[in-house]
């Protein structure tokens, strides 16, 4: 019995990386997703992003995170973290760009998520554009295909507690002018 459980665990561990890379078991078809070069990932981990929760209005990550010192007498500090998902491709007038999700905590119960798109000139990041996604949502996948960012996520249904979103949605964003615009309402079916 123990041997069978160990073999099952080994099989699960072997399949897990494929599950994470290919987005699970859903029928997604055969999409070609651009591989993110390690130099781009490193640049994103140390890039500057707009952020509405800090005094300066921008954060520069170091190794994928930022922490703002609290003001005198304050107990909490703002923390910004780069998510694991990175999508790479063309969007708007930018043939090389990366889409990422940033999470921000401010010391309360909320975790605020932003979509950021960073254009690249070679290996150098340009000025990021950011749009707010929501509070305590769950990101399932992130893609940059056909000039749009597509986010598969869980949001809060009318009966969901803030800790536990269950409503499935796809959101699509395009780079228009100097900002990201959501294209239509979220699509809530798979």
C-alpha cells in the first residue's frame, strides 16, 4: 500500500509541472504561447511600475518585490509583489511586451491586484501601464495573444466571502493610447 502511494505521489509530482505550464486540464486547444526569456523575467523583477497605494505613485521592484517603510507611528507597510505568471508577445504599437500581475497589500485584509504591461526595447523595459483588476481575486492564467491580454480569473459572486472567489471569468485588455482598456464586460463562461 505504501509503495503504491509513493508511486502515485511520484507520478503526481512529475505531472504537476506540465499542469502548471499548460494551464490545467481544460480544453484550451493548441495555442502557441511565446516563451519568456530569462533576461525579460529578470528585468520585470526589477522594473518600475505605477502603484496607487504608495506616496510616490510608483514602485521599483528589487528581486520581484517592494516594501515601503511605514510612516512614523504607523504599524503597517505597503508591499508589492510580482506574480509568477508572465505573458510575452505583441500588444498595441509594441512588438515586444510582457504582461504581469502585481499584488499589493497595505496592512489590512485586502490584497489588490493590478495588470501591468511593460514594453521592451531589446532587453530594456519601457514605461509600464497598469490597470486595477480587483481585491482578493484569483488569477488562473495570463496570456498575451493576438495583440490582447487575456486573463482567466476567479472573482467574487454575490454570495462569495471576500476570501474565497468562485465566479469564473475571462477578461480581455488592449493597449489603447497610453493605457490598458478592458474590451467589453467579463465573459463568465468557459
